C-alpha cells in the first residue's frame, strides 16, 4: 500500500528482522503484495509499488531461505491479488511442491471430519494449492523487466529455439577402449550450451525419492539400491531448487556415467550450467542470482530439473560425464 506507515514498515529492516526472529526455525511468514501488475507494466522497482521489491529483497537479505509468490483471485477485489510466502527453512519446499494427493492426505489427517460427511473446507483442497505453486506469467514477465533481475530471465525461460538440439543418433553406447567400461560417446561435434534430448522424463516427488533412499539404506535391498542411485542422477543440487521433484530420463542419457571430476563433467541440467558458469555463486554480482526468491525457477521447474545441456564444447568420440 502506498501510505506513509507502509513505507516505514516495508523499508525498515528492524521491523522485518523482528518478524524473522519471532518465528521458529521452520517458521513461515505470509503477506499480501497487492494487485498483480499487468505484463505490460514497467519493472515494479520503477513504479509507485516499489515497496514490493524492497520487502522481497529485504526478506531474502535477512535470511529467509525460500520465497514464493502466488495469485488469489477470489478475494472480492476488482483484480487478482498476489501474496508472498516466506520460509525460514528450505524444508518448506517439501510441502509447497508436493502433489495434489499428498496435500489432500495432509488435509484429511489434520482437519476433523464434518458430521454430515461434506468436505470441511469450502474453498481449498489439493488442486487449489497446486494452482499456487506456479506463479502467473505476469509476475515472471514484470520480474524479468527489471535490469537487476536474476540471470535465469536470460537462460531459464523455456527452451530456446535457436539453441541446437542433439538426439540419440548423434551418440553411441559402447565400451571405452581405455577402461573397457560401457559409456555414452558423441559421434559429432557439439557446441557448449546445446540441448541433449532423448526418451521421457519420469518425475519423483521429494517424499517418494526420500522413501527410496531410506529403504535402500535401511534394508540394503539390491533391487532398490540401483533405483535410488538412478533417481539421484538428476537431483537438482543448487539451493534455489532443493526439495523439488527429482527426475531421470528413460533414454540413453540415463546411461551417461557419473563423475566427481570437474574436468571430466561435460553435461548436466540447466542448474548445473548456471553453477558451472559461476552465475549463482555467493560471490555473484548483486542482483545476478536470487537464491530464495525466483519466479522464473518456480514457473519452469521441469526446464531446470530435466533434460541435459552441454557444459562445454564436446568433440567427436568424446565420452559424456555427468555429476
């Protein structure tokens, strides 16, 4: 709101820090951000609603680990309103990104049933919550108009049609002549930041993958261990995307060998590319990378967590390695 006391509150680290300190380690703060700006608007930081940007930056700076904007159009106002959820712990992403079934189960467990048998909640269920996970396109668009927006606005907004894509015919699976082990080798020259595509992506919810890992560790079941390792291949490592559904490919990319050697690794997810280029490091220039608040990542999780890109130029006959 553009009133005097709101300007004092939202531009005052003392007030926001007191809210942060009042929460438990897993505490969550929810606030309204006003009407959603049309996608034709200039950057919010250049408008009378600049307090919205100020408060989001302040919450991120003060230590909130996960911030998500969502839209609600049933408040009775003339336009949809946006709200912000700010979490002190990255663990809140477990619930935020869980699927409809998990949310409906949580509601059933936590809310007492009605005597009539009718649903206890009139305006909320798992499907409604699913709509909150993905911020509206207008929020992403206006966010990316800002000259200090995250680097994801340049490389993370859907697949770039101008980028070359390499398919199964450009690779071969064979024995490494030096080690004798099976691997995936390129048959052609592949430029840096090219797409590698084959097969379908299978997604596991965070809790499902956690179940695989726990059962493999506890029971040491041989039939479970490979699946746990297999699903770990495409787990997103960067802090900005922790606790989101993990994925792995059903095609030849699933046969790419893993390596911990940075000199060997030449393919990875888009998040791997960003980290490789040092674009999301703690030493990145101010405004270059937003770890806690990033509507681009929230809208394009599948782009970041599935599919592969080349992290450097790959020569014909070179073996592919992933972290």
